[in-house]
């Protein structure tokens, strides 16, 4: 009975890991990060307590077009300038003159991070 339970736990953990592992073939968009900076965002919430977070702002080129992408930073950690692979995680266009898009970057260690488009320019 113990062996069956151990085998089931092992299989369950293997299945859970397999579901979460990103497929590199899905990350077909080439993104060139030109600059990376961390910005502290603070806001007042109920009862005057101050809550701050760090956002990571990236100036990037995607298919020759300039964008600023914003994502949650883990403190004062910068993403190095360079080339990355990404996929579109979410893309909504409710009106023909505006959109909302989230890119998911795949890093060399297999982890991912999401960035939303905050600026588009020519």
C-alpha cells in the first residue's frame, strides 16, 4: 500500500510539473529589450496606510516597432538589455482604435514573466 501511495505522489508531482513547464516552441515573438528600469509606485489606501510596489519598465522593439512594457519587478532587479522570446498571453481589441496586450517572456532557465503594453510609438 505504501508503494502505491509513493508512486501516486510521484506521478501527481510529475503531472503538475509537466503542466506548468512552458513549451519553448510557443514563444515565437522576438523582443529586443533596449532599456530596463525599475520604478517605485506608491499609493494611499484605506486608513492612510502607504503601499508601494516596484514596476519594471522595458523599452523594446517588436517587429521594428517601439513599445514600453511594464511588469511587476521583484524589488530592484533589472532585466538585462538583449534579445528574448515571448508569446502573446492576452490580446483584446474592443474598439478599433485601442487594444490591451500582455506578452509573456520565456527566460533561459524556463521561467516566465508577464509584461503589458503601456506605450506604443513609431
